C-alpha cells in the first residue's frame, strides 16, 4: 500500500496560485538577506514538466559523463530539437495519438505510433 | 439543453456580472443561450444596455410562452428581463400548487443549448424552484467570511433539493480577487481545503468590470484584454476566460 498516490483534487491553476501566494508569504517572513537570495533563486525560472523516469535517468547519465548540469543539458537538447522542428526537420505527426483529455487534441509519444 | 444557476444568498459578490459574462461568452462560442433574470433589480437587461421589463412576471404569472417574453440581446443570446414585478411573481409561486416545479414547467418548451438563471441574493421559493430546474450551479463568492458563509447556505439548499431526488453539480467562483490582501489568501486557502476541485480559478478585482454596465456592454465587448477576462500576473491566472474553458468542459459532460 506504500505506492498509493493521492490524486490531484484541486484545479491546477488554483493549486499554482495558492503555492505562489504561499511562497510570497514565506518570503516576506525571511530576514532581508535571505529574501534577496530567495528572489534570485526564484528568478531562475524553474519549470515543472512531466518527464518519463527512464528519459530523466538517461539525461542524468549524460550530464554526469559530461560534467554538466542536467538542467543545462536538457535546455540544450530542447533548443536543438526546437530549431530542427522550426526548420521542418522534425515531423510530429507519426508520434501523435488522440488525447482523452478535454484540454488537448493529441498527446505526443516518444516512439512512433503503430498504424 | 443545460440549465445553469448562478447563486449566492450574499449580495454584491458578482452574480449578475458572472451571469451576463458567461451568457455572452457562451453565445459567442456558438451556443444558443437564454439568460433569465430572477432578481427584481433587473440588472441583467441594464448590463446589456436593454430596458428592464416584466419578462419573468409574464412568464410565470401570465404563463406566456418563452418565445414571447424573451428578447434579443446579442447574436445567439436572448434574455428574459426582470423588474420589480418579479417580486409579485414570487408571491404567485408561493401560493401555487407545486411551487418548486414552477421554473422547470416554465422552461419545459425552451429551445436553447444553455439556459442561465441569475438569482437574487436571497433564499426563497424562487431559489429552490431554480435549483430544482438546474443541472449545474455556479456560486460566485467574494473572499470574505460573510460571502463564503453564503456559499454554505447555497450548498444547504442544494442538499435539500437532493433530498427530493434532484442531485446537481456545482462549482465555486472566487470573485473580486485581490492577492495582496491577507484575508483573501486565508479565505481562498480555506475554500480550497473544504471544496477542493469545486473551486475554480478566481476572477481578479478589476475596475473595468464596474465600468462596463454603465455603458451597457458585456466584458467581452468593453474590455476583452483586461485581467477580469484574461487573468492576472505573468501566468494569466483566472479571469472569465478560464471560467469559460471550465464551463465548456462541464457542458461537454
């Protein structure tokens, strides 16, 4: 029963808003010097994205090998992929399947979808 | 046809602004929409630049058909206006044989995709009759203790309606959201802890929303790019734009 995961039961936008307000409240209660550091950390534009664990592990291994941070490696690969996509060198269609979510029409898989 | 009710027994929480905004939003999204004013103040018509009138009274007391009392407001949007005679209609409902079924009966032959009922800030027979007719209830609330208490009162009324065998869904829409006020933060946290995903992203406090009715314009017409529509902050959180996307999900089932 240890692997039970509580389901998201709050609207994601409301959860983000509450977390942002909570962060600001905690920030305002810190000493001035720590507020400065916390603001600097916040300005680093951290994002939370869904990532397959196996892909995360592969990236971590490459980052360790090259002695760089996994964030910069991921940003580098994302930029290269984005440039190729803009240049028409990546076709997303073979990787798309119909989404069951009301928010998106498709989801993108990492492997080509079988016909 | 889906019937939505906008309710909170507390006044001044943004019920009519919400009703008019989502009604016009649904109409623009291509849904044939009817907005019924059940408040004797008659502010639905006023907000859209139309004259107040005894539309609801004629529908209930004179039993005129909906197509005779509904007036064209915008493309895809018609309204049944209200005025002080709505109060008389209420008395008629009280002494009728099946008071809680009055609104269901009156809307039985309506041919719209969506009907929105904008309730007065009270708990009375009109309230119960509207809930009995509804599929979904949207509860706007300011983030202060009295308005949040109004949310509880609406939910109690819904529980009474459920005891009569009519269960309906609901969402809570925080309005006049001002993230710099501590009380706002505390009340929002408390709402979310209690009602979880029933709480939708808030509508920010925005002077434009107070100005629009003075010109007889909906918010989509008067200030489509303002925070009250498109949300606040870098993330563009909340606003009626996000209310619409959630509402359309509800309508899609």
